[in-house]
C-alpha cells in the first residue's frame, strides 16, 4: 500500500466545493479542514490509480490553489 499526506490550499470562498470534491475521491481522507481554505489529506493508492495520479487530480480540483506533498510511505 502506498500512502501519502498532502496539504491543499484552496480559495476560502471555494472551500465547501473543494471539500465535496475531496469526499468524492476514492482513497482520499480529510484529516484537517481549516476555515482559511487549507486541508490536510491522506491519499492511498486504489486499484487502477496510484497515489501519484491522485496527487495530479488534487492539483486539478476546482478551487485548489496548490497541493504540496508532505510525506509518502510504502506499507506492507
């Protein structure tokens, strides 16, 4: 299993929409959600999608300014 943690910065006025998009993504869990538009999420690989692919999709979410990888671990 491949697990990554990511910090997302979103436009504060689009925070609710970004949250909805994150909840809809398989393998993504919101760990922190701040009023200023910051999120901390964990991303697990899923069948047919790597964590790297998910990271690219996080960048492309409507309302996201930036996504920064914090850590990555390969777990048995």
